[in-house]
């Protein structure tokens, strides 16, 4: 991953945590029902997730109490606007933007000497059936301060009121109580510690629950797409919901997405785009073996590309060039079908969200399309970083260089 780190493409916006902030973070972990981290320094993202703590605990989703109960931690106002690197839901970053939009000033004040635990409550204590994800409607965002700070604030105000009554101002024991509280927690009398609950509405979304599920419910008919085959098989047994259920690898899914005006394609336009060039080059790289040049040079140099293309066996060559071959044949006759010539995964990769969709839905559908066919390394990096990172580790060093260069040039 060093190549990605050097290019600032690997979790480059994480916030360092050390010193007193570690203690506050641990208090949040305990308050949320988790164990403390033993790390003295680590980094966090916009929602408070840490890759180092996740590695220490051996659990990527260590901020979840079960799949139905995700949480977050705010220990610094610097988390405002930062990426959420491992979102459990596709709307997690939008939720954090909403939190800071409403409570920005209070968060700045409170995190001077305190930390905030976030509870994302969608009204479901636990998931039991895979279609329970359809119960998502609104998420109640609740805030909890460490050290029972609001209770301490009330105690300080009561102590001060007691101090003002009669001759209590000469009570040395009372003096000491006020001083001890102030030294431990600061002067809380005029602090606004009230972070009221927020309501965040959900529509279509992706969740990591049940091995990964897409819920598309803003179209002709609700569609639920499972990444996990076992949970898909379990879901189709459930007759309580009037929804269309698919596994992500079912060919029928693409047909249905097109029928519901969710995705579209135009091969003639597609082959003129940089995106197609990235897809074709990445496909080419999968077939290169025993090369005498760097993969990066083969993909970037048109002469070398043609040279190695002609060295491929005929089956691989037809696959790499299948889209252009289909369009060429179409010029002479309309009897040819896409499925007869164009590689299925290449064809799927050249789809895009329908132009009628708003930006939020386009992002979700791009993520779905990337998961259906991961051929465009730029969009793969944008929409499914963890899967991209996992695959990146397995690539030839020169292919890594090409990927890093390609992504960097398009950001």
C-alpha cells in the first residue's frame, strides 16, 4: 500500500489521536459497550472509526453493537467534513455532515475537554431476517457525553446556588467541592451542553448488514440486491414484502435496472470516453503474461499495446476488443446481438446511472455498478475503496504504478 500512501490515495485525511484524546476516545468506547484500545496513538476518520483500532480488535466494524446498532465518536471539531473511510451505510457521511451542520458550534465547545458518543438508532434493536433492512426509514441520532458531563453541570450549578444561600460562602468544605469539580471538569456553569436528538431520513441506500445489501425503493418497485448468496436465498423465502429480490451476480438484475430506468448504456458514446480506455486497459492487464516490458508502459504506449494485444491468444484478444468488434460488425449488419460478441462483464462495466437520477442516487447506483463489474479502477477507488485496496495488494508492481498514476491524474 506504500505506493498509494505516497500518492496520498490511502486514507490520507485521517486525524491523528494521542495524549488526552486517547483517554476520551476510550471513555466513549466503554460508554458504548466496547473495550478500550491499548494503543497510545492512532488515527480516526469523520465518524470516529480508526483503522489501527480495527486491526487491534480484529473487527472492521468495531463501532457496531450488532449490525443494527452502529455508533460514532467525535473527539475533535477537525472531524467536520472528513471522509468516512469504512461507512456501514452509504448515507453515513451525509449523516455526519448533517450532525456538524446543526451542532457545529456546540461540538467545538464541548470537544475542548470532552468527547461525544453518537448512537444511530433506526428503531431496530437487532436484525433477525435479511429483509429487516426494509424497516429503515428514519435514523434518530442521539448524543451522549463522557463523564456524565451534563449531570456534573447540574451539580456545579446546585453547588453555586448553595454557596449563595445564607452564610454558606464561609463553608470551606463547600469551597473545596466547587474547586474540585472545577479542576476536574472545568467551569461548566455557562456551557451549552445540550445536543438535541436529530432525525435523518433515509431513502435508497447500501448497508454492510447481511453481507452487503442495496435497497432501491425510490423507483417503479422496490428492489433489494444482496451481495451474499446465502442471505439472498434466505430473503427470497420471505413473502411478507412486495419487493423484487436479486443476487448481485444474477444477469436478470441488469435487465431489471434498465427496465426501471435506473441504468443506461450507449456503446457508441462509451468507446469515445476516457472511462472506456481505463476499462479496456485494465482488462488487457488481466491477460498479460511473461512480458518483456513494464505493464505500465504497455498500457500507456499505443504501439506496445497493439504489440502485446496481437501476442494474446485469440480468445483473450476477442474479449479485450469485444466492444469495438461488435460496433464494427453492427455497421455492416444489425443481425448481431451484444451478448454474442461483447464480453458480459465489459458490457456491464459500460453502463452508467440513468441521466434522470439526482446526484445522491447516481452515487449509490455507481457503487452498485462497480460492485457488479469492477473494471474501471478510478470508479472502483471512488466507490468501493476497501475492495479496491484488497485487490490492489495482489497486482504486479507496474500495474500498481499505472493505477496510482491513472487515479492521481483524474482527481
